[in-house]
C-alpha cells in the first residue's frame, strides 16, 4: 500500500484519540510494521510524539514502545543493574552445580 495522506491521517487520528504501539498503528492503517516504525521515528525526531510507556514481553523486558501524541518527556526503559544480573546468574549457576540431574528430569 502506498503511504499517502490518508494513511498519515489515520495514524495521526489514532494517536490523538489514545496511546498506541507500532503494531496497533500498522493494523489500523494497513501499512507494514517497518513503515509505521519509520513514520514514528520521523514523528519523534520532529517532536510530534513521545514515548509514554513500554509494554513488557513474556520475560518482563520493556520491548514494545507505546507512543503518545504531543510533546512530552520520554519514559525511560527499565534497566537491571549489572550487579543484580551477576547475582542472579551466580545463583542459577550454583543451583545447576548442586543439582545437575534435576534439569534432566524436567
């Protein structure tokens, strides 16, 4: 589908009405996901939209960006400190060493 004024109007209308992810906007406008992603980057660089929230995937990572129409401060992604990541990794490694056969029985 060609990106024309109608597609831009549909995307902007959806953003004005309420917050949306790139997947939501792609579904409403009928455009490809990457096309909408490029459109949102352009809107963001010109200050038309900002990041209002992140949706998490099944592992709890901030993965899906939620955009809001208008200027505002972007929400920061959650970033686990490396000290905490190392602690979790060491605990997993310790559990694997204590019970090496427990993983095989699952």
